[in-house]
C-alpha cells in the first residue's frame, strides 16, 4: 500500500474528532505530541500494531487490543473508502487495530488443538490484514462479518500444518470433518455405523470418510527411530520400511551375479581331474553341510591327509583362475 495520509476525522486510539494539519503533504491529527507519534507511524511503509511477542505476554496483548475502540459503521465506511481510493496506510491500520479483539475471540475456539494461542492470534492477524485489503465499504457489509472468514481460514490452515507431523486433512471433505467431527460426536466412544451415517449426511460426505477421519484423529505420531532410553527389544517403524537392497535393480543384479558364478563354478569344476573334483565337491559343495574331512578323503584314496590338502589347494587355485576369466 502506498502512503497518502490519514483520515482527518478519526484517531487510532480514540473516536474523538481531531483538528487536522497538513505537514509536508501529509495529514497529521492532534497537538504536537500526538502529531509526532502519528508522523512516526506514517513514515513507515508497513502496518505497525502490537503483537503478543512485542508486549511480553499474551495477557498484556489481550488487554492492549481490548483498549482499542470499536468503529461505528460510518467511521468504518469512511476509512474503507480512504483505503480503497487512496491506499491510505493509516486507514488500514485503524481498521486492523479496531478488529484485533475479534481475532482473539476467534482464537479461543481453537484452543482444543493443543497449539499456542499466541500463534493462532498471529495467524488470525494475517487473515485480518488480508480481509482489510479486500474490504469494499460500498457493499454495505460490516468488516467484522467479512473478516471472520479470512481469520478462520488462516487459523485452519495453521492448525492443519502444525497439529500433526503428518498432515491429516488435505481435501475439502477432510477439512470439514477435521473441524466438526469431535463436536458432532455424542460421546468419546467410537462411532457406530448409524452415527457415522448421520454425521456424513449432516456434513455432506461419505460415511467411509467419517470413519477414516475418526481413526486419524484418534491416532498419534510415532517416531521412526527409537527414542533414547527405549527398551532394547523395541522395534521402531523404520525397521519395517523397504530396504534399498530389495529394489528391482538390486535383485536383478544379484540374480545375474549368482547365475554367472554358478556357470563359472560348473565350468571350473569341469577343468579338474576326477580326483580333484571329488575332493572339492566333498569338502565344499555338499548341501547337507556334512563336509568330508581331510582324513576321510585320505582313507578313501589311500594317501596322507597332507596330500589331500595339497590336491585341494591346487584345485582351488585352478578354479579361481577359471572363474575370474569367466566373470
């Protein structure tokens, strides 16, 4: 908004009519002290009004905004015209500050979601400023009625973003259920089929969506990794996530590698003499894990166990070279 001057009929802090004086092309109201204060606000290109953080506590903020006077319909219309026609920044500031108490009142309706009221108020103030920017005084509608929609919309969006780590309401029907389901339930018990159908009929959604939202609201966030101090046998959800080794590309690569190794092993065994192949198969390739010992094979061939070890070592060396060439 560009700066063009204050409305000469109203003051930000009270509704009494003040004398106006033009200073440097800008309307300034009141005496010397008040003129300096107004000029300080007018030299800024942004709206300046109290926030919970700037006043130190939420109680002080609520007391401060409740001291701002309400505007009459005539004052509101005049300020709205000044804002619309001349982009009067001070008119916008007066419209905003006179409705800050409305944001506080609306924020009290959303305290049950466990979010700080100060944060709700901050988001509601953003909605209020959007409403003031779009306010048309010629429509004959008071700003309070028009701004209510924008204030609630900003608070709703904030709640949906921050109530849970994972956003649980993304569609229009889910948002409607999120903000109305708990108030429509007759008790804290689970919904019956008849109750779910009745709520779905009232809100214009499907019964399945009612049941799904009830399940979401009754759940809670679970950490993927176990928190420090958890029991050793605690299994975190991350343990059930898909392993990167189970990706199709990894599986195919392992299958091809195993197939190539199998072919290479068969080829390498074929290059050995019968005795060497028998020793390797008896020592390493039995599927029942009953591998023969060196002494067993020594007794079978009538030689020493050391001789069997030498034959095995030579055969293994030959097979490694054959398989390396095949790979």
